C-alpha cells in the first residue's frame, strides 16, 4: 500500500473517489461516502474537552450569535456547530465558509469556528471561547468522535491484516517526539501539548463515544445535514486467529 500524508478532509475526498484504500476521515463522512466501513476500536475523539475545536466570538452569549464563519477545512466540526445551534440553542445563524483567519472571520460574522493548530494558537484577548466537545458533553453527557479510520467495503484483503491497535499504541508511546515537533511548530509549552495529547484527545473508541457518535448522526439527520442514517458497520479485522 502507498502511504499519502493528507488531512482528514482530503482523505475523505480520496476515499470517496476510490483513490485511497483507507484513511483517517471526518466521522460525518461515514454517512456520506457510499460503501464506507469503520475500522473498530480506534478513533480521534474527546471525552469532555478537546481544546482544538473552538467557537470564538466577541459576544458573551451563544444565543446572541446570528452568524458564524466556519473553517473551510472542517466537516465534522462544522456539522457539530450547526447541530449545537439548531438542536440545543434553538437558533440557526447564517453560515459562512472561510479560511482560518480569525480577524477576517470575526469581521464577517459574529463567531468563528476554529479547528486544529489555529484553534490551539488563537489569541483570546477580548474574545469569548467555547470548546465544542465541552458543549456537546454538557448537552448530551457523552464524549465526541471527530474522526476514524475508514475504508471501502471492497478494500483489498491485506488492509484487514493491519494492526491498527498496535499502530495507535506506537503513536501514544511516541508522545515525547510529537510534543518536541509541535513545540517548535506552534511555540506552545511542552507541558501544555503533552496534557492535550494525554488528557484532551482519546484514541480509544468505547461505548460512551459510540453512543455520542450515534446521537450526533441522528441529530444531523433531523436537521437535514445528512441525507440518510446508516447503521455503524465495522470491518472484521484479520488477527491471524
């Protein structure tokens, strides 16, 4: 298999087009990519506070927000933002898609959705910030899954022998190296990055996260953000047994 380094949104495009066997894909795309199945047990999620998916505004109350600029690289998080406003706050702001430039986003809209590195490094001076995983947990009591490994149901058989759980453990065991790299890139304190990787992000898919994922899909369908509701289907991975 050829490895391509791509962000989750790009992985979704490649998988949908049949140009990739598998990839880490925004979870909402499971409901949109025909024939996609989930690799079990591993995910990119958060149990309560994620810190890298934020809604930022100069306003001090979510119910005052009437327009939101959405980071154009987001898919799951953009849908999550819409679900939170429509389902739990009972309002639907105007939605604008934007590159992750906080000054421009807040010039065009009351609030901005920031994800990834821009969210981790955004200046909070004069701004109010809401963590989307925390909002989701406050409203539902569950954690949230942002992305998972996915593959098409007709994927080549050698993929099914890949030990994704071991690969996850290798990544977890390499936290110090990852922290060193991001400390240079983001200029954030090493202890802050380590705390993020250990306490804010989880890579283990448990029943709480599965429940949150199912609820998210149901609400996305209710508000017309997806066209169908597929049951969760997982690959039966080959384990040599």
